[in-house]
């Protein structure tokens, strides 16, 4: 009887740890906060530099990957050190920050 209880206890503990192990390390994507002043700098840059807009058939949204044929631009240092690690695209009067390693859109700047 003790062995059966011990075995049930071990199985319950192990099953619980498996469920826990499956959730460890899962976190929401990094949130990039772009202050209003920084948004103004970005918008002014796009206008001043005459950045050509890109057209993406399926549209662009945060959390989506951009197709390989969409040209990514390097974020200039004037946007700040936090944003200079990202690429961007300009489309439909919006600037989209893109993670260069996987082409994932991480932020929309209106």
C-alpha cells in the first residue's frame, strides 16, 4: 500500500514538473516604448530624407514577418541607441520597426 501511494506521489510530482517545465522561459515579446518626442524625430527624418514607401500586398502589422523581397532600412543613430539595433520600413504614412534577425515587425509608429 505504501509503495502504491509513493508511486502515485512521484507520478503526480513528475507530471506537475513537466507542465511547469513547458512554461518556463516563455515571455511576451520585448516591448519597445517610443516617446512622443522620439516619434516626432522619426517622422521628421522620413520626410526630410524622402524615404520611399514600400508596398506589401498582405499589409504590415505588428507581430508579422515581412517577406524577403521587402527592403529593410537601417535605423539611423539619430533615433537613439535603443532603436539603432533595429531596421525599419515606411509604408502608408507609418514607420514600422523590424527585428533584423527574423524580419518580425515589432512596433508601429503613426
